[in-house]
C-alpha cells in the first residue's frame, strides 16, 4: 500500500515559508538583488529542506553567516533569518550602526528581518529604539523552529540526550529545559499548519506528573500566549475566522505508553534497514565492494523521500514484498536493455535468482530467521503461561550463544515489560544465566522502572494500588494478517483509531483545558503561519504575505501525535497508514527517532 501524497507536507510547508520570505521581499534597485544573512541555528533549519542553489535562484548574491567576517554590501538589501534572541538583535544593531573611527557605513542598504519564532517584546522594543531602526523595512515571525524529516514526521531535538533529560532522576533541570524547547518547536508546527488545536495527553498510573502531562501543560501555555500575541499585534487576526474548519487535536504521549515498539523487530523495509545497518547521519548508507582489479569501490546512498522516490514508495512495505518488487524491476530492466542482456549472457555473473539466494545466505538474514525474537515476537512474550514464573524456553533462549547479545536482551526486556517486571523468583533465576546480561544490561533492566515497569518490587503484593491502569491494546493483529502472519500493532495506531472513533478514554487521555464541543467550535482560530508587528518605529508595513496553507481538505480536523522520549519507525509508518485509511491530515513528532539498539543505549544512560 503506497500512501497518497501529503497535501500539507511539513517539508514543503517549511521550504515554501523560507523561500517566500526571501523571494517576495521588495528590495532596492531594479535588479532586486539581495543578501541573505543567517545565524547557525537558522542555517541548520534552512539546510534541512533547501539546497544552496534554490536560495541563490531567488536573486541572492550571497548567503552570509553572522558568526563569520562578512563582506559589506552597502547598496544591497539584506534579508535576515535569525533566531529571536538577544545575540541576534545585537548583531542586527551592530550591522547598521555607522562608525567614525574608522569611518564605516552600514553593512547593507536596508534590512528585512525574519525570525524563526516569536520575538519577545523587550527585544522588539530594544530594536525599535536602536540606530538600526531607520534601516529596518519589515519584520516577521516565521515559526520554522522544527525539523521535518518526512512529510508527516517532525523532530524537536531539544538537546543531545533527550531521553536522559526526560527520564533520568539526575536530570530534573535538563527535563524542564527540554520540555520548554520542545513545546516551542511544536508550536512552530501548529503555526505552520495554521491550526488552533485542542490538547490531550497520556496520564499513566501513579501520583507523579508524567513527561506527557508536563509537556502538554507547557504547550498549552505557549499556545495561549501565541494566540494572545496575535490578537495584540497582528492586523489580520480576527476571531471566528475558522468557520470552515472543525477541531484539530494534539495528543501528547511519552515513551512509557508503549515499551514494546522500540524492542520488537519490525519487518517493514525502513525499520529493518535502521535496525540491522549502521547508517551515517541517520539516513546515509555506504556500501563497499571489491571490484575485479582488487580495488575497493564505495557507493553512497541517501535514504530520503525527497531524493529517492523508490525509497519513499517501498519503505513501509514488508521486506518480502520489497524483495519481490526489486527482483521484478531488475528483470524488467534486463529484458528491456539489449546491452545488459548480451553482457549477462556472455559473462559468468550470477543470475537474479542466484543473487536472491545469496542474499538469503547473509548472516543477518539467517539470524533473523533463527531468532525467536524476530520470527515469533508473539511466541513466549504475549502467550504467558498460567504460572507467573519465567518460562524454561525463555531461559534457554537467553543462554543461547547463537543469538546475538542484543537480541537476547531485547527478548528479556519484552518479557519484563509484559509481566510488569516479573517477580523476585524470576529475577533470581535470571542471575543464573551468566552470559545473558552484563552489569550495564542489568542496570538497564532496572531502569525500565523509569518507564513504569515495576522492576524493583519483591513480589506482586508490593505493587501499590492505583485508581488508573496502564493503556492496553490489541498488540497483535490477527484479523488483517496475510501470508506473512500476524503483525505487531504499536499503541500509537490504536490510540489514534480510538480518538477518531470517539472512544479514547478521557480518564487516561484527559484534555488539558476542556474537550471540544459538538459541532464547529466558535472560538477556534485559523491562525496564520506568520505574524507581523504593527507599524512601529517608522517601519514599513508588510510588503508581502508569506504563503499560507491551503484550505484543509479534511473537514474533520488535523491530528498531531507527539511522543516525548523517542518515536520508532513502526510508529511513523502507522501515521501514514492511518492518514490513508481515514483520509485525514495526521502527523507525528518526537524528541528523536529511536531504533532498538538506540533504545537499549538510552536505558543504559539513565544511571550515569
């Protein structure tokens, strides 16, 4: 099943917002040449969706970095794209403050300022009272502070160690800063899509506030401030503009809602690649082969939907279907190309079937076929014996040297999650499996308690009663299985389905403020992706309207799912499947993308 094109691709929205800001600025002179000035954070945002030629095509003479020595262009306008911070404001003021010793003019003729997020009022006041004010011809807030890695997927990446910041008991200060930064970046997604959503969140059992609840409250506060900011400053903001739109929703989750997903191996092409292969920068694969003359030939491929249409088409399919598709395409290529056919007949190169057979002999694929974790994820995990003791079959697998250490650890963690930590006798029996766990692995198992698994209790009687239970769902789909057998269903897919059907528990997934009323809420506002300050300090009014999202094709509203603590490839795929099934605009975001190996490393880090 190939997902349909996304009308509101996050990548395209971000690209059009940046290009629109640069290209539609009215500059001095008939040639309309301009210089683009960026800081390091803005450059990172721009580089994620635009190549340099696309920027230079907009009558741009040069792209300059504020941290470098810049060549002055005193007769050319400058288009600034900056983060809204004190350092950025100081840099703009310095660029347009002439000096007498030595005598220097302003660096540029005029300034058109675009900020990646909301510019605080104190910084705006400082800018309007500075020597740079007469040179400034416009200022806008773009709300582009997010990283769209796919058309329906975005990352907030608040820090280098987001999982540690959220779940480590030693990172309380980091947690609040990361949640604050993530909320700011989710707000940018909201503004880019032009929605004013209701917010609900996952509330697991226990008295303590979860990362999802803290994130949801922080996001609600920022969303309220954003709308109030528009009411005060934006000339085109009017209540009731969204009579043609129904409710949009953000569901905020954290990793504790589904600990199975980052542990179970997924047979979809994209998930298999990230699980089995070490990729550079997350999406680049380098293959080294020895050619006939003995030299090593390296081939690099970028696995991205923007650069590889075939990857975008196949990434969510089962690996067996991908194999069949590629073999058919190669067969067709050979049959349609006389030169290749003749070369193949004259040489002793392997046939496609021989290559396919060789692929099946690779150690990685043999390991997948022999591993109980991979071949039968529902086997000894979901079919728990009536006794609450550790199954002998699981003990045998954990002691099996033919399985990789990582696979055995994943299998063990799946069991611990399923039995909610097990009982003391189980844990003592695990101590008798010497090659199962290293000391770090044992600490990782204990650290599952940070996600709600009761790994420290001595017996089931030690569990404290709670008025709320954990979210449960049908994790194994046997109804829609085909010749490939039953498949794992991540909790995200079930949660979205229940939300759309109106059956999602309001006790376990409460609304931050109030639930949306029936029908079209009168107070929902169709906000724009940009806002402009009103005329102040002698500045010109806006010279252009940055492109707004087109009218939403889905009258039932946009849905965003945000998972604090990492999103898996399977959860990303589920969003595409839901969007296709229900014909809705559905997106998913997170702090970072996690693979099984990355998740195990994250758990190990919590005790540091």
